């Protein structure tokens, strides 16, 4: 089950009493990958799970259906850290927006009446610099 994970030889014990509260992700669009990652991190905080190997094991157990098939298809020992696991997860199962979607978000951006220029500028920059380089408006 954990073949893609390069785990230490001696694993930390992990609590089984919290398994029923583990958020699940199938990859079938009822929940976004972002939302799942956020829910999973809330789960980790709630049950005070501190060891990276335990976090990686629980995260792999949170993947079901299509997401579990994706995980099982990864090369053995290809994921060596929690940061890498979460990055690979978001890269392959996260939201993939079209160029049109990025541009629609950008062109729909307006400064709200009660919004300071500083706040608007931060929002503008996060949307603008969040787009792939090839589609930046000039």
C-alpha cells in the first residue's frame, strides 16, 4: 500500500482511534484537492500528529478510488517527504485551469469600494503572478 513512500525502517506508532475522522479524497471533483489538503492538515492538527512518516501514511490512506489508483501507480520509493508528497498531489490532482479561465479571473478583477489600494494591489498581483507566463496580459 505504501510503496511510493520512502519511509524510515522504524516507523513511529500512529493512532488508530482517529482513523474514522480521516477526510477522504477520491479525485472525482466533489471536493477540490486544495480543500482536501486543508481538511487533512486540520485532521493532523486536531489529533496532534507530529511525525512525518505518520502524516504520509495517513495521507496515503485518505486517497480512495481514482486518487488511490493514481497513488498506487507512482514509482516505488519516489516520495521521500511530506512536502514532496503534498506537492506531487497538488501537481497531479489539483485544479488545472485553462488559459481562458485564468484570463477571465484576471479581467473580472475590480477594486471593491471598501477595499484599500494596498489590498487590491495584493489581490491583483496574486492573480497576475499566479497565471502561467505564456498567458500574461500585457
